């Protein structure tokens, strides 16, 4: 027996979720497929039963008893831990904000450049470096020519 490819779309058709071209194609299919037509009929009957049953209302006394029982339930450890963590996090946030505020106001009053930044951007005497490089080159030449007296 060949399986019908349309049963997945029957529910969407029943709920009115199919676009018009797909809807017309499925309606044509339903006229020729007893299996899909039976599925649609089953869905319609189920919807009628659910509508007929209506919505159950909880009696007011039962609802009040339920609320009182919830109020009497002991607080769980997880809820208590969550409250503690929220309190600690709020305290840390408050202290951090105050600390950052104090730092920013202190920097505004006296802006000083750190010593390492001043040294890093200061102009250097390149002639001393060139002299050192020349001395190193002469030493290498002497060492390679074995005239340094260490051999």
C-alpha cells in the first residue's frame, strides 16, 4: 500500500494555517483520498468535543486553599541561595561603582604621566648606540681573524 504524502498538512489545513494555493491543492486531494478525509473528519470531531467540554473552573474555596498551601510551603534552599547570591552581587557592584567613581575623580584633579611612558617616548642618543655597534663589529672581526690573542 502506498503511503499518502499529505497527512502532515491535514492539521495545518484544519487550523487554517495553509496559504490559498496549498489549501486549494489539499482540498482537491481530500476529495480523492479517503484516508486524509477521515483524518480531517477525526480532527474536526476532536475540536467539537473540546469546545463542548468548555473550560473547567476551579471553585473559589479550592483556589483559596491552594493559595494558602503555597504560602505555607517552606522556602527552598535554592531560593535562599539565590537571594544570598543576589545580595552579594549587588554589594560587589555597589562597591565597584564607588571605587571607580573615586578613581575617576582623582585622575581628573591631577593628571600625571607615568615614568615608564615618559621614558618610552623620550628621544634617545643614537650616536652612543652606533658607537657600541661599531665596537661590537670590530671585536667580531678581530675574533674571526684570530688576532685577539686568545688562541
